[in-house]
């Protein structure tokens, strides 16, 4: 990427149906604090990843977190570090 290149985040439009996937997320039955930890890999984050593993909307969640560059927590079964690596390897937003 050259110095002058700028990538814009491609977030979904703020419509209710765009976020409907969240209503089916397994994590809704858990305390939100279960998905946020200060250390890189802890028992808490591993437990959160196990919850995510069986979630029917795991892909939607991961794609949202990658596109939004979500800086904290377990989203789509990934830590912020794992999402950054995934973004680097797989996600190429449109240039503006």
C-alpha cells in the first residue's frame, strides 16, 4: 500500500434488518463482560470463543467486527489480534 492510499471501512447502512442477525446470536444469553478481557489469551477469552463456536451467526458477527475494525472483545470467535490478522489476510475494503 502506498502512503497516499486510503481505505474506508465499509459498514452496513443503519437499517434494522441489517442488524437482525444479532437477535440470533448465542452470546445474547450471556453477560457481555464474558466477551471482554484485558489480557491477550485468557481463560475468559477461551470460554467466549467456545460460546462463539456454536453460534448460528458467527460469520455475520466476524464479518461485522472485521469491517468495523472492532478494537476490543471476542467477536465472531476472534480476539482483536486475530481479527487484525484476518483482515490483513482476507479482507480488502474498497478504496475511496
